[in-house]
C-alpha cells in the first residue's frame, strides 16, 4: 500500500454516478486495477472495448459487491459455485457460469457464459455497493484490467494514468496486494476447469470441491475463449526472454560484446557473477511466488523505462506453486517469440 488516503465517500458516490451515467471508472482491486462500466448498459461496455482497443468478441468479468446475489446474473448456479463462493469470496476468484439472458451480449463476447467476481479491496467494494444501490441492489460492473489490449495490467493508479492519461477517471486505492489477475475457473461445462491461474491455486480449489480442476494445458479444446488465455499477452514493449539461467548466460555475453545494456531478473544466488557486471541492470528475483506475483507487473513497467535493449528473466520452477507467475511470464515472452 502507498501512503495515498482512500477516496472519500463523496468521491465514491461521484464515481458511482459516473457509472450510472454510462461513463467509465478505473478502480483498484486486490489483483489489478479494473476499467469499469455498467454491465447492464451495452454502450458503457462498448466504451470499455474502445478504450482498451480490445476485440469485441472477448468477454469481460462482471464485478459484484459483497452480499450481492450472483444468481441474478447466472442461468445456473451449481453446487460447486456455492461452495467456492463460501470459501473464497470476496477474493481473487472469478467463476464462469451459464449466463442469464438479461446480460447484454457485449459483456460475454457473444458466449453463453459469464464471468463473475466479488473483489476484496475495500475501495472496489464501496464503489460496487454504491453503484449497486442505484440499481435496486442488482448493479454489476463489467471490468477488464485497466490497460490497453495486450499490455501489462496496472497495479497502481499511476499505471492506469500511464495507460490512459486524463481520459479515464481513476480511484486510487494504493498498490494492489495480489498483483496478478484473478484465478478464472470455468464451471459452465459440468466440471471445474482452470482457465487462468492466479492467487487461488488448484490445490485451494481441490480442497473445497474435493475434485482437482482441469489445468489450462492447451488441450482443453472446448474451453470458453478468454483473452487472458491468448498465448501472447501481458507483454512489456522491451523484448523479453524467459530461459533457464544457463541459457541466459550466452545472451549476457553477447550483449556485453555488443556494448548493450540488458536487464537481468534472476535468483541472486545464481546470478552472482553478473549482478554487478557493467551493462547489466540486475534485479534479484523474489524467492516467494506470491511476492513475485505482487511485484511482477510493476517490475516489467519499470524495466520498460530502464533503457535496456532486452529483459532477460530466469525461468522459474515448473511447480504448481509457480503456475500463475510462470503463466504471465510465459505469455509475456511468447509475445516476442511470435514476432521473431
Ligand atoms: O483480477 C481480475 O480478474 C481483473 C480485475 C479488474 O478484476 N480483471 C481482469 O479482466 O483481469 P480481464 O478482462 O483483463 O481478463 C478477464 C479474463 C479475460 O481473459 C476474459 O476473456 C475472461 O476473463 N472471461 C471473462 N468472461 C468470460 C467468459 N464468460 N468465459 C470465458 N472467459 C471469460
Ligand atoms: Mg487483462
């Protein structure tokens, strides 16, 4: 958290009024900042797509305040959803369920499902509650991450301003605690399937459901389409490579010979010889997956501004503990593999 005081009640009411009028408001959540619009207003949702430069067939998540009735938005509410909500809401878990016909097509990208999430950040909760109250307790806020399509998600209000300038009204709630987007679990097909790994892990889900979710290994051909599941996504502008340390060393040597400055993100214990080498902008990789997740997007944004020709990142262990960070780093690297 920064020292920034939270928005006042009057500022929250003002933001809720903007949403009510079909305008967009960027707001903090515990995962990343969202770019919100009234989920029941197709024009507001169209504004979100336009601001992000996002294709219209990508669905957005509907955010609800604590205590809201998720079944208002769903055509079916399975027992598994009930259990997961009891265990993890409010919190960084998005559930995909069959959508209620009252949901505009634009929200679900034309699919027959909808993503629902109840964030735990107090500023998000206040905004969602204030907006919902204006709709008789049934207001929902459609919100993708508040970044341009394909960019790194914002974890501070300043990141949102860096993306959109003054064009978007931003509520400042300090730095996001989790740092990467919510876990997305699909419950719309009769079995639990992880679409996007996040802070709530497959172990956490299995513990509650008594059944492990299918993992997003690319073989799940009937999975609903999700932009966060595109191979190349979440990318900085500076080329990024994700490789085991042994494979990074030749790249470091080549950069040194070319007189280039590169960023190196690796375990301090492995990178000792390179950490203080000229032409190397070294960052010690956090040893804990949750700390790495919290710092990841801020780090990528900072390295984008660090005047380096390449960002070299040491690959992480292929264990479930690291699945979410691996996923985001893998996609950031894939953006450049695709261009090569
Ligand atoms: O943590 C988060 O989830 C953040 C904060 C703001 O809540 N939101 C977020 O939204 O990451 P976005 O739009 O950047 O990513 C949401 C992902 C997208 O990949 C989208 O395609 C997928 O959720 N999604 C939303 N509704 C879906 C649906 N009905 N079926 C499949 N995927 C869906
Ligand atoms: Mg996003």
